[in-house]
């Protein structure tokens, strides 16, 4: 039995004759009114040509405060809009449909024209105010290289939308029933061609993409088509078809040639320090997509928010124009290098991490304004900042979208708390010099008993190594319980923190950066930085998520090699793991013995104690173990730490942070 689709249960919406295209005088009068009332000098004609009844609209909008001008509250101000009906052949869907954001190929990852069709051109940049001196005028501009660039972007967006959010069946039966949101958009050509303006949807729009496909309209032609005679002839043919009885295709056309619309014509901000018109438009779109027909999902949501954060940082002069393009991934690596910015993705990732973990109050304010302009979130959490940084970092990765989304989900858990420290900044040190400085810091830290933080160089090295380890799949987030071979459920950020606190870990971080930069598999190293060899001359040992978790356990736990060998060092490490396990069992047994109470609810250990000779033997064993452990701790510090000498002796030889005090009789 065939399944019944929901649209088959809905009675098709009846059709009627279409109004005729307005005469030139009516359209000219509306354009003049729009210029006088809202200063829409560039988009007035495009609006007047798109409106079905320009005379009715002209009468309704006399002044911005007129009752028929809709006032729409958004964070930071009030948008002004006019509700009317428009011709679909005079409007176009957004060629930057937000749903497509995670699937875009950015120039930093793939040189435009050198990859597949999806990277033939650069992705279109964010719309900007037409007039920088009057940014709250309700008209926007988008830079395109050429008409072919706009055509390519529109086709890419349409293909994605029709595959992921196809409204064609529903609209063919019902038409567009809810107003689409439109704004005058000018497409400025970098090849010297004249600019072109068209009313463009600001919320996608999947519906107009579906309508254009049903009516066989190429969306990218709309800004360049103002042939009123041709449109009138087309409408006459449809009306004649209605009178004689339209066929299926003509019925769809009669139902879809006109659509309800909300045309944004102005913006009144609360004050001069709040969002501008482009951000206000995004706020309106975000309010709709809080509960959308088909949710954007985490990827598109964070992509859009991250773009707005960069725009706000640029608007506040907190990043330069070159940095704006660099962080957005919209410049090539060659262009980044020419702008004196790192062309290496690990260094770019490090700069993005510092930007979103900065304690700078001005940066924090800019992020808050950008996020709250699009979202009802009131708290800017560390997790949200991690998500925003992750999507920007991954714009340097050209891989299958599902793979990129998996990396994003792992990367969001890679930002350890140590990365938010105030005392580190990205430097221009070479990988070798940074590792050398980090080794020096760790040795000094070990020599001081391992208290406090190892130092800023270890932070920078861990951040630099984060990208290679996560992107290459050598460090993953928790993969869940089913079939999970991970030894523990720590986040990648916690593992990076452990690694930067040991000599072997610092060498391993440096090796990860070195091998990844040379496009080689990341190899495992020991405490001296020497690459480990597999048994039976099987070559270099490579790292994996399981290996790193076993090799760098939580603080206070002994390492447990994933595939232990039979060298003396392998056996020694295995013995340490066995001792750690036995010690944990000893602690559990001691607590179990302490917890047993008698009938009076007093612990038996407190009420009757233990036989003295038995206690004496326990204490002798613990004292012997304690004395050896103290010696081993000092030996490790002498071998791997940097001594702080005072009067020729170890500065803190009389105290040890790990010393266990045991009284003697």
C-alpha cells in the first residue's frame, strides 16, 4: 500500500485571474514616495517594479510613522515594513541562503577555481550597508565578481535548498501563504559591469526557490530583467488560460505568480551604539528560526552567529579588514600571507582560539551584542564561544560535510580551561623554538614540585597542536557507550592539559604539529622526544585516541600502554600501572573497613580498633613503601626538572608536596 503524503490530503487552493502589471506612472510615483519617506535611492525602483499595486502602497506609507507602516521590534531597535503583494518575477531568493553555510568551500581551504564546481568561485560575502555614512537605511549591497558569480551562487543555493527543504509539492497545491521578507539588495560587480538591484529575501527563502523552480525562472536573472512589456504579455496569456480553463502547469502559475510579502523599508535603532540595519535584519530572521519548520541545526546556527561576531568585531575596529576576511575563511592562503597573516591552518586556529578565549572586555561586549542580536540567549557561555570558534577554525578544512560536522563536534570539546588564561598570546615562534621553551617551562615546573601552571609556552603549544590532533582524528570527544573502546570519557581539552604538563606530553604535542605540517602520520614519542618503534621492527609507532588516553592518564593515575612491549621500560610502566591499581584497591578496602559500624552506629574501627601486632605490620609495609616513593619522587625531579639552587643545595629539599607523614613509636 502506498503511503499518503500530507499534501495529498489538502484541497488545492483555488485560483483567480491575475491583476495586470502596473503602469509606469504608478510605479514612478511609488518610487518617489519611497525615496522621500525612507531615503531608498537605490532600491526604490526595484520595490516599485515588484509591487502588484503600487498606488495602494504609496497611499499607505505617507510617512514612516503612518499606521500602515508595520513596526517590528528586534534587539536594538525597530524595523519598519510594508505588507503587500509582489510579483515573483521581480524578487529573488537569497543567494547566501543560511542553510548552505556549513557546506561552503572557503578560499582558505580550496583556491577558487581549482576544486570542484562547489568551489568555482568564492562564497558571497555578508550583505553590507550601501552607505557606510548612513548604515541604517534599509538597503543592502553584496559584492560579486561578475554576473556569472551571482548565477553560480544562486544555483548552488537552489540545489542545496531543493535537496534539503523542498517546498515544491506544497506550494504547487497551495501557493505561498505566509509573507516572505524582502529587502532591496544591490549586487555590485567587481568586473566593472553596472550594479543591479532586486528585492531579495532575507530569510532564505526556500519558498521563493521552490516557486522559481516551478515557474522555470532563473533566480539570478531577476536583478537584470525589467522588461514590463514582456511581463504584461505573460500575464495576459495566463488570464486567457484561466477563462478557457487552465491546464495543470497554468494552474500552478496562476497560483504562484503573486506572493504576499513584508518589504523592509527602514530601521530605527535605540541608540548609536547598538546594531545596524544588517544586524537588525538578521535578528528578525533569527527570531523566526528559533522554532522553524525545519531547524537549521547547530552547524548553520553557529556559522551564522560566528559571521555576525566577526562583522561586529570589524565594525568596532577590534579586527582589521584583512583579519575579518582571514578569520571568516574568505581569503586564500596566498592572500593571507600577503597580508602578513599566517598561511598555516594550525596558526590560524590558534589565533581564533585566542580571539574567542580573550579576557578583553571590548571583545566580550562585541560578541555579546552580535549573539544577542540574533538569539534570545542572555548568557554568553564558554561552550557557546567554543562552538563559534570551532566553525571558523573548520573553514580551513575541505572535506565531506558530514566529516567536517563530526570534527566540529569533537573540536568544541577541545578548548580546555587553561586556554582562557590571561598570560598567553599567539607568538611568531617556530615550532621547534616553541617546543624548546615549553620543555624548559615543564622542567622548571617539575623542579618546583609540579604546583601552579607549567607556563604560557605550554598553553600555546597545546593550542597549536589541538588542530592537527583533532582534524586528523587522533583525538576524539566521547564517542558514547555503544562499542566504545575509549579507556575514559575525558574531553580532548582535558587530555591536552595533561599532555602539556609532562615532558613526554610536550614532546608529543610538538611532534603532532611537526608531522601534520609535513602531511605525515603523527608518530608517538617518548620522554626525550625520540620516535617510538613498534616491536619486531614494524616501523614507527603512530598515535591514536586510545593511545593518547592511555599514555596521558588523569593526574595522579599511572599510564597504561595500549599495546605494551617487552623492553625494561615497557615492563616498568606495566608495573607502575599494576601498583596504581593495587593502591586504588587498598584505598577502597580501607574505606570499606572504616565504614563498618556496630549496633550503636559507631564504626567498629573506632570502638574496638585492630590487633596491635597486625597494625604494626601494616604500618611497617606502608612506611617502607612511603620511603621508597619519596626517593623516587626526588629522583624524577632531579632527572627531568630544573633545579632551583640556593647555597649549593636543592631549594626545597626539606619539603616535598607528595610526602606522607607517618609517625613512629
